[in-house]
C-alpha cells in the first residue's frame, strides 16, 4: 500500500497511526509512542553475516523518522489530547502479536524499542526508499504480555478515535 501511494501519487509525508504493545514499563495503555525510528524485530539473516534486524543491502538496522514531522505530531497530540502521555522512541515491527514475556524481553534487549506492532517498519522502509518524510504514531493498546489479548480488545476503539483526532490536527498544521 505504501509503495503504491509513493509510486502513483505525489506523496509529501507519511503519517502512519495505529496501536501497539508497550515494551517499556513506564508506557501504559492509552499512552502514545511517536517514532524516532523503526526496526524489524523479526528479520533474521545472521547466517549471512548480518546483525539481527538488518535488511541486506542497508547500512543500519533502523529507518529514521523525520524530525520536523515528529515534532509536529508531538505538538498536535498535546493540543488535541493534553491528558495523554507522549513518548518518543523506537518502534519494532514483526509478523507476530507479542503476548509472551520471553518475546517481549528479547525485543527489548535486542532493539531497545518502546513498543511493538506489525506494520510500521515496512511503511518506514518504503518511505525511506522513496525519500518521503515519515513518522509512526502508536496508541498503546496492551503491555505485550500474557494479558495483551484482553486489553487490546478493550482499547482498540478508543485508540482509533485518538489517532483520527491526531491526524485531523496534523493535517490542519501542515
């Protein structure tokens, strides 16, 4: 989807919103994480000499979010929902819903990410390849632990509402 948007349309920015599991004990359900960068926590080609998370042909494991867009998003969140705590940091993406302490701890120790989800890094990867400024914004739906499936379902609708309000505010500020 991100590739199609970049190829077919004159995309000037990508603001990707959604929900994620917290990897930081200080980040609670309902808080928001704004990406400084994104990594794939499930990309594993170490037998070929690459570190965990490294995509062959790249120089780093991460895709860096646009600083100006990131600041705009943080300011916008503070305008539309000042009661919500905002954290900035790394977003880790993979093809699993993290609901086990062992996997959560592994992602934290290998990547130092603030949250984990399933698509942000792919979007960051495309945005980087097409030289489109991006930022990933995640409302925390769960703590990426054994209780995750319960809290995720409870918070999903509220997170979508927060994200929609944020997008409207950012669009007005661009």
